[in-house]
C-alpha cells in the first residue's frame, strides 16, 4: 500500500494510548540508529512504544482503521533491512515490553514479553539451574520477539534447532487489533492448527508478537571445546559425522571457517592467537555440552585422538581452560574484521552439506571473474547447512551489490539451496525469493498476508514485493 504521513488526529490518539513517554517524534526519532552496526538514522513519522499487549492492540486498531503503515522494531540486529521504513511509517517498538513474567522450573518453561533481550533470558534461566539453549552473537542486543519473528538460528542449531523448536506458545496481535493468545506451555498439543507457526519467521508481516513461552533445558554441566584443522572439505564432512556419533548427541556447535576467514581474524589489527597453524584449508570450532562427569574431558580428547589417527583431521587443539575456550570463540566471533578492506556485502545462505564445497568454489570463481581484486571471507554453521560470506569488492554501489548477489545466489538454485538460512528476507532479498520458493509457495504466502492483514499495514514491502 502507499503510505501517507499520520494525521495529527491519529498522533493524538496514539499518544492517548501509550502516554506522552510512550511516543517519540522529530529529533528523538532521527537520533536513533536503524541498526546496531550502521550509523544510519531511523526514518519514521513517530516511534510508538507500548507497554502492554492491550496497548499494542489499540495502537494497531487505530492504525488499521486509518490505513496507517506500521513497522515493528526489536533489537535492530537483523541483516536484511527488515526494520527499515520511511518518514510516513509508524514504528512500533517493543522495548518497553521487557518483563519476564514467569519462570516454571518444574515445567521448564519461561513466559516473557517480546522486548526481553536474549541474554537476559539466558541469565534468568541460569538462576534456577536451567538454560535457554538458543545463542547468537547479538545476544546482548537482540530481543526475543525479533528472534521469534525472524526464526533466528545461531550457534547451537545442530543440537537444539532454530527458534521455532524452542517456542511452545506465543501471543500476537493482528493488524486489526485482534489479540491471538496461544500461550501454550506443553511440548505436546495437537488440538487443531498450531497457530504460533503463522508468526514465527513471518518478520512481523502477519502480526506483532507480544509474549512468548519458551522451552528451557537442564543446565549443561561443563563444556568441551576444540579447534581443528582440515585439509579439505571431505575431511570436514567426515569429521562432523565422527564427532556427532562419538559424542552421543552432546555436540552442540560445529562452526567451520575457511582459510580466508581464519587468516583475516588472526592477523593484525586482529589480536587473536592461532590455536593451530595457518597451513590448512578449513578450520572447525566444535563444542559439546557435557554431563559434568569426570570422564567427559577424557572422552572428548579420545574422540579427537581417534579423528587424528583416522586421518579425519590434520591438527587439533583442545581447550584446557575457560579462558582458552573463550579465546577460540573470539576467533569465530571476530566478524567486525569483515570491514577491514572497506564496505562488505554480507550473506547468509543454506544448502545440503554434500553440495557446499563445489558451491563455495563456484561463488569464488564467479567473483574472481567479475572482481579480480575482491576479498571473500567464508564461514558458517556447517552442521546445520548454513554458510556466511562477507565480500568486499571496493564499492558499496547498488550495481555492484547486485552483481555480487548474482555470484552468491544464482548457484543455489540448481542445488535447491536457500537465499536465507536464518536472517529472513526483509527488503534485502526480495528479488531473490523466487530462487528458493516456487510460484505456488509465494502465492500461498500472499493469500495468508491478505487474510490476516487485508490493508497491508504490517511491515509493508518485506518478504515479498507488494502487487
């Protein structure tokens, strides 16, 4: 739909709902940045900050009646411009809805408002000897509502799944202000359609998630971590099967770094020390969550030794302390180095493990043809089929971005890969959705959108282009 600036009457009505401290206008809007990494001001007519589901419902009812577009904001850590808007939009921020409402240590669930940061959830769970296993680098900034709305992934998907697998129930508000409250606390509930899945991963286009019931797990008793070198991708794939099988399901992270990334983050100005020499093509950071038994470390080291003896890895270093473990993870998390050579285009794709080696080589072949002096840094959560690229070609121009997009996305279609593994579509990948979804699938998405948001006010222009 074509957005128009909110009328003074609508602004007055919104202020009456959330109070004068619950709405920002003018310089208070532009003083905020649209992303934690980018110094680019938020664009909006106003930022409305409701403090309850009832206030969210009334805000949306008013906006829907006026045909006013609404862009939801969480922690603003996404990478596909899913929270971008215009000066005519109303931004709906969930930042004031930041309460943890209940922790059920017996049922191992937690009921929270959508604006609670991921790290706060993790900390609260730990207080009662439990854990919320989902984890990602933006844990201190991202909010659980945004994690749900984008079906966020992270570092432990191989064992605990995406956000979807860790949500038992939720509450959402539809475009017209209808509250759909399905705060299920049970793992098993097959009484009709599981409506939470309409909103998980829909990027705020079908409804605004306001409260979530998350599933907690028993706190792991110790972690075993290793940094491994492999000579080729065949070794990587074989080592994955070996360690997952040998650790009896305890493997929770399997992060693979290509040589280009490992070299980047272990050379100045980066300060990371290399656990293994820069002499190989691939490097793996693997971690298992243990039971706390005395033989956990012995078993883990025995598995590493077996891998070396069987030629599944070329070299390995096992963390002997928490400080060594953290140092290994700093290597994986040093993504700030992506911008060492200027602006970089960031990618998040997925495909079958068996196709990864050839796919990465094809992407780099195409880049070498179009941009001989490019820099391409490659890593990913390979255990769950996810690859990330950071590609610098000396330009941030739209034309160059599209050429690089073609190098990355086009080779995915023949192997049935996805242009988005865990970050969503937003506006960044609108043109490329048909590479990963059929016409029939996209048509059904549009039907769902039309049914739940007939006026198209919720996060317009995201996921798929408007007709």
